[in-house]
């Protein structure tokens, strides 16, 4: 395996992309072979260092509207198709959004995003108008880079978000094209791809990733990474399923932390220049959480939404400095 890892590293360093077959070969590394795993992770870290340097990007979100969603994404607490304990509330007030953004800015976050439940936005929506007002205010009152996550959007909404000061649109693919119908049937994979392309057309950068541990195969994870590479997204949030009581996935078995680590490292081989971002569920990595940032991860969703895991902006910054990152 060492020869394969060296061969692929040399290829990547020459600026060439690895192929899906080569990624498949990397997936054959046994998570119980400590030597191969160590080598894979250390080369993933070298690739990160060469193509991304030592800067670590920290982003934050607020759940700006929660629950009552018409869609049936099987992992989600906010879908109205399932009975969960998720909070239900309408769009956050402008003042509250600014207060939250200023708070995370003072703590050192680089980005701030509003995330709303629901299928998406289109021209004429009252919610779009209110969001535009909030983003305009955030742009005026704060210095954080503004991101937005509002589901499936039409061109008009994305252009308006851009005009209001949003720089990046977040919209996950969630999983592979093949596996997607097992996860959601109220909208399609192509709906998601179309939104990503429209956001790029509107001049927004795109942050798009997915969730591991939904029952997908290793092949599905690789397929998602290649789809993201093809779409040219600049940031890839990597979520690990936290099964939510009341959702159809409530009884899913957790992934082996070493399998998560291996997949992170292989994503770095496939996506050498992207921000590979810790997002929800990184607690599933257990003692390997710190190892992940030396195996390809170079960004994270951080802040109060993670308080149940004991992770805060402060503790994240300490961990990053310990590992030689600039923040
Ligand atoms: S569209 Fe978003 S909020 Fe609605 S069910 Fe899917 S993931 Fe949850």
C-alpha cells in the first residue's frame, strides 16, 4: 500500500487528479493496519500543507428558522414527516442575527451563516425579502464573511443574496447520486446540483458536502467526492450522522472512528485544494478528532451549536494552535 500512496502523492503534486479507481484502491487499506493508516494520514496532511498551507478556516452558523419542513430528508430532525423533539420557530429577528454574528466575530470566527429549514427560496417569497434585510444589516454591522444556507433556490434568490452581501452559498449533496433516493424523495439529486450551479452562476462560492453513516457504501462516499470535484466547490463540510430519535435513521449503527479518519484522508487525495471542513457529528471520531486535523481537515464549523459535544470556538482554537495552524 505504501507504494500506491507514494505514487498517488507524486501524481497529485504534479497537479494531476487521482481517478475513482485509484480512490477505490486507497479504500482497500485496512483500518486495522496501523502502519498503512499512519502513512495514509501523514501523506494526506502533506497534501493539505502543500495545496492549502497552514491556515485553518472557522465558520459558525445559527439555526435562523427551525422545523416544519415540507421535505423528508431521513436524517433530519426538522422534517414535518417525522415526530422529533426539534424546536419549531419562525425566522430570527434582524437584531438577534447581528448580535450573534458580533459575538462569534469577537471570538475569532471567520464566517457566519444563517441556516433555515424548508425546501428553499424563490422570487416573491416573503422569507427571501426578510433574509435580504438581515444580510444587508449583517454586512453593515459586522466584518465576518457571510454565508447562507436556505435549500433549493432559483437564480433570482441567489443573485439577491449575493447583492445583499452573501459570499458563499451552502448546499450539501448529502451523499452519492445512486444512494440519494434512499435518503430523500421530496426533491432530487439533480435539484441539489442545479442549485449549486445556479449559485456559482450568481457569483457565489459554494460550500457543499454531505453526511457519512447514512447506510451508504464506501463507493457512495467516493462517488460524492468526485461529484464535488466536478462541481468545483471550494469547501466541503463533512458531517457524520448523529441519529435523531424519531427519524427513520434513529437506529443506525455509528461508523468506526478509524473508518471516518480513513475517509477524511482519502477525500484529501481526491480534493487537494478544498477546505475539508469538520461539521456535525465530529464527536463520533472520539480520540481521533485531533488526528483528523493532521489527516486532511483544514476547516471546521465551530461555536455554540456544538456545546453538547463540549466544543467551543475557544477550545477549537487551542486545539488548532497545538497542531501548528494559523487561525
Ligand atoms: S430540506 Fe433541510 S430542513 Fe428540510 S428536511 Fe431536508 S435537511 Fe431538513
